């Protein structure tokens, strides 16, 4: 994985330094480091960007400053444009997830991939989209589709990492070790049921079987670890002891 | 989809109003509206939150202000805790994607789901995690794992929307309509090849078949629409005309 080149994140005419810094953070959160900044409105380097990037300042320090998008992608073989509005372009439109999988494949074959992100309000210009091979459109709430620049970078970075991530969907499940076996739970239930019987808890007698079944179901349904059963033994013994000493007083 | 209740986003002791506002934006970007704020450090309502939430202020206006996490999830049947460090808890740990799928299933069965997000620096406390059924941990770059509060909300919201999103991975492919058929391209190539033959382009003659094959491969490899072929006819005719008129001068 260290041999393939990670995609270049190209911020086209970004306005707020804070957003550039937040984008750098979002990139590094998901292992991306290659940033190009095209004609940033407020100049370069940007103090607000550096302040916001805390922990990912090396992304800014190593960023390419370019005059044009063409310059920023000059050495790239495949360019993605992030935009919500394909504006009648006859280009493939893919989800971030699909794009991430394709980018991984391209990178593995030695291709250099760039992803363009437009300025805060207006997004990418037509000329930037023309320069691109493929369009990325993230599914959003149609009633509120405006994704912040840094958020958009974050989602693409997240999908890039996930496309090669091997974390199982269920990373840890206590059910996969340490769980109480049926006999441990039955042993506890026998004790509790016996003690309850003594107190006359299962009354009236006609309902006793139903009540006992409900009690046993409750414990067998719970995902109890062996340690949990130990805790419950302690709890039950303490309560029984309290009752007994109260009775004996 | 409108009948199921969307998960509640619970911000536990958030510090910066800006982050609460950004979280509200991220929620509404993905259709989430039910926010609870537990003991916000700088009071409530928060002007910085409102300023940052532009376009999603209704999320803040309708947010529940609570004193404790317990109060914020009182009516919920399943609580997720977002945290990077399960700290030896014997609870299921799932990815945001897995959590989103489970939450959709729970919501469809009428369950009320909440997701806890911790304060900016320190995250969720042990007592909040104890109150939860399941832990959500997002895969991140282990070298830079600190996700901003609003970014974390964004990722969970994104996965929530995606879990019910039906956008195809390839939402639009010009290959699925409007593409040039082989005969259109062959027709253009016959014209171009004939014109080039006249100029003596295919030289030396021994190499002509290879050169012609390379030219044809180039055009057949390109994903050309029928309109593209029309454009290329125009371009070729114009260039031929220019050459002819130059020759005739």
C-alpha cells in the first residue's frame, strides 16, 4: 500500500484559509498528503490555514501552489471533479464510494489520480469539469445539498481509506469469546429460583411455571459474559444474605 | 422512509458553539434533524452555533437541551457511543457503515436510536459509554486519529443516508446511451485515412498497416458519443479544407 501514489487533492481557488486548513486535517485523518492549491484568494502561505490544520500542517507545508488547475494536474492521468451539478456534461458520474474503488485500482496500476474541489460558494467552473475524466457526486439531502469544502474533502478521503480498510464491520463482539455458557446461567437461575421459591415469590401457584419461564427467558436472552454471571451471583447472594439477616433479626 | 424515526444525535458537553453549528449542518446535509445537547459549556442558545449552522438552524431551534446524557436518551431503546477507544468495554464495536445498517433496521422496527458524541478534546466519558449498547469506531489514519466533533457527526450522518440511498454507484454513464456505434467511427476513419493517404502520411509504405491500425485503435478505444463523431467530422473537414485551399493558392 505504501508503494501506490495517493490521489492529489486539488483545491481550486479556495477562499477561506480556515477551509484549506480543515481540508488538510480531513486529508491526513484518512492518510492523504498530496495537496495542490490553485490561486487561493487570500494568498499563500495562509496563517488561518496553518492554525486550523493543527496536526496536519505538513500537508500544507508540502502543498503545491499553482496558478491554474491545468498546472495542478499536469502530471496526472485521471482527474475526478467533485460537483453536485453535472450540467449536461457527457461524463461518467460516480458516487464517492465507487470513485474510491476506481482510484485504488488506478493507483495500483501506477496511474496518478487527482480530485478537484471547487471554491466555497460556486464550486468548480465548467473549464475545470471539462478538464476532468469523471465526475464525483455525493448523495446528500436534496433539501440541503450544500456540502462545505472541507466536509467534501473529508468524505472523499474517508471513502479512499475505507476502500482499502480491512476493519471488520463488527470489529469486536463479546459474543465471540468470554460469553457465559448455558450451564453457568442455568446454575445461577437454579439458585435464584430456589431462593425465590422460599420467599413465596411464585404466587399464585398456577402461574408459577409461567413466571419461572419468563425469568429464565430474561436471563437466557441477555448477552451475559462469564464475568457477568459471576457479578450476578454476588448480587443475588448479597440480597439473599440481607433478607436472611433481616428475617433472623 | 418518512415514518421511521431518524436517530437522535446527542452532543455530550460540547465546548465550542461553532462545532455545534457545524454538527447541525452536517446532520441536515444527510437528513438528520433530532439533536440533543447535554450541558453545553458556553450555555444555550448559542450565537456562534446559530451563525455556523446557516441553512440548518431549525436543527438547533428544535434541539433538546438536557442536563445529563441519561435524560437525553431516556426514551431511546438503543444507544450507540462514538469513541476511538473502547477501553476494555465488553460491548460490540462496529464501523459507522455497519451501525447505519443496524440503525435503519432498528428504526424500521419502531426502535428509537440515539448516537452519543463526546466533547471536543476528551471524547465520551466512561459513564456515557456504559450507558450505551454498542460502540461505533470509525476507521482512520492511526497516525492522526483525532476526528473533529462535527466531522464525526458528518460521517455517521453520511453513512445513515447511504444505508437507504439508491443512487447507483455509477449514476450516469454516457456509455449507456448516445455513444457512437462502430459504423459511425469507421465512417469517420475511412474519410480521415483516405485524406491522409493523399498527403503521403503513411510512410514508409511498409509501416502503413501498423500506422493505420494504431490510428483506428485510438479512435475505437476512445469513448466517443455520436455527437463527438459529428464534431470530429467537422474538425477533419475544416483541416482538410485548410490544407486544400493552401495547396490551391
